[in-house]
C-alpha cells in the first residue's frame, strides 16, 4: 500500500511528456472543488429557508404539542401543565384551543382557523414579534392580514365567529323551536391585523383561549392541546425524545400523542426537503462531469507512463498493484478536491451567516434581508462521501487500462 501510494503521488506531480495531461488534471480538480462547494452552499441555503419557516411557525406554536390521538379535545389541568413543565428541557407548557370556525363580517363569510392563546403565550408572541400593543383583548380578536384584506376588515369592525357544529345543532333543533334561543353566535371586534407567516396570514384568527373555546364549543377545562416549548440549546427533536419517555410512563399514553410542527405541516416541509435533495441530484452532475474528466486524465497518464509501468512490472509488481496505483491517484484527486470544496463552502457559509454578503433580490417581499444559511453535518458527509466514491469509481477504467499496458509484451520488445 505504501509503495502504491508513493508511486501514485509521483505520477500525480511528476512532469508529463504531454502538458495537456496536467491541464486536464487541473480541470478535473477544479471541477470537483466547484461542484462540491456549490452543492454544499445551495443545500445550506435551502436548510436556512427550512429553519426560517420552522422559526416562523414556532412564533405562534410550540415545536412539540400534546394532542389527542383521534383529534378530539383533551382535559387540561394545572397539575398536568406542571408535570410537563418539570420535564428536563421544557421551558413552558401552555394550553391552546384551535379549530375551524365560520367568520362573518360585512357581506362576506369565510371558513377560518381560530387559535386561542393563553395570556403567557400572547405575551411571548408580542415579545418575538416586537409588538408594542396587544394583538387582542379579552373581548376582541386579531385577523391575519391577507384574510382581513380579502374580507375588507379594518380594526374595530364587528364580526361573528361560530363553529360549523353550531349549524348542525341548529338543524337538529328545528323540531324543537323553543331550544333555538339557547344557540348564541359569539360576536366580537377585530382589534388588529397580524403578519406572521403566509399560512397564518391567509386563514388564521387569534383570540383569547376563553373566547376560542366558546366558539369551538369546548366546555369545562377542555382544550385542543398543549404547546410545549424547549429551553435555549435544546432542539425540537431532542425535546420530543424526552417527552416521549415521559409519555410512555404517563396515564395519557393511551389517549394522547406528541406531535411536532414537521408532522403537523408535513406537506410544506416534505416539499422543502424534496427541493433540497433534487438540488443535490442535479448539482451532483457537475461533480460527475468533473470526475469523468478525471478518467481521461488517468488514462492519458497510463499511456504517458507506459515505459515506467513496464519497468515496475520487471521489478515484480502485479496487475492488482498497478490498479491500486491508479485508484489511489484518482482517489487523491477526489479527496483533495472534496476537502478543498468543503472548506470553501464552509468559509462562504460562515461569512454569509456573519455578514449577509448576498442579499435577497427584493427585501420588501421577505422578512429577512440576506439569504439564510444553516449548515448540517449530515449534508457535508453525504456530499463528501458521494464525491469521493465517484472519484474512485471513474478511476476503475484507467486502472484496468494501466494494468493492461504494464502487461503488454509488445512494450517489452520495444524497450529491448
């Protein structure tokens, strides 16, 4: 192995009879560097957008939620909230009420999602968004800006919010008209319009928990679920693992389950993940093209060094050793190019994180000014391993060619 490595290094850096071989080798190395670095930068930017989307969701919702197995409401007590809050890594556990409701304002009506927040969750939302005034009061609600514009709602406009189940109950009570008076449609006013994330801005109405529970016909101390937030430095995935261990030992394991935002909004995150790996497949073609040019470079090196190969055969080297020399030579180019490309990508991503060198084309259309970046070790390992594996694979043909040249008897005659 040491002999093969030494000879491969000599063949890589020794002077060639045909300078074009050096040029092709340099192009191969540069192609691998550019391909690997570009791929890692693109994947890191897509990770950044995915992290940004998750952060925007966590502005309003907890990264992990305790909900019912069948989608019904759950009974929430102070002792349950205290028990969840005592789990290591949990910073808060707040109940929420969420469900579909019909909103009627002016001459328009729409099916919306109403989400009730506790006082603590409301203050946390104000802190994260930098709001000075509360989004709503005990008797008012806040509408997503896109929803408000579509329904032509302004602050202090009166609206009605009621559950679709109220219509079903009303139809059932037609046979008993004296009961209809018991059905009340909650009325309120729009206190503000919020802008958080398109999915919220387009369909959501925020309200106090008590008002939302009244709209959704949730009685007693029943809620849609519990938002659970993690301490700084604890990821949502790690938080869920710890809560899973707690839930297994809890009486709630048969009726409740833990849900992450990635599973709740699975379609959105699945599309983003698909986009990321589609980019991986497309940009890996750049690395493949560079690696294929490495095939030509190694094959030409084998032809250029045919005399040296014969001398090595006379010294006792066998066919597997000749193949090993050229596989190592191709692997050295692949490893060197991958290492340089990885280092370049890391430097660029760190500079983008620190200084935001590349800005978004339209700052007004985004909540951030520069492209977000989030580097993942798994991405770097996947790209690096694939690039190196391709380098070794494309080296197989020239390695066999070199072994064939070394065993060519006509070369022995010419040498003599």
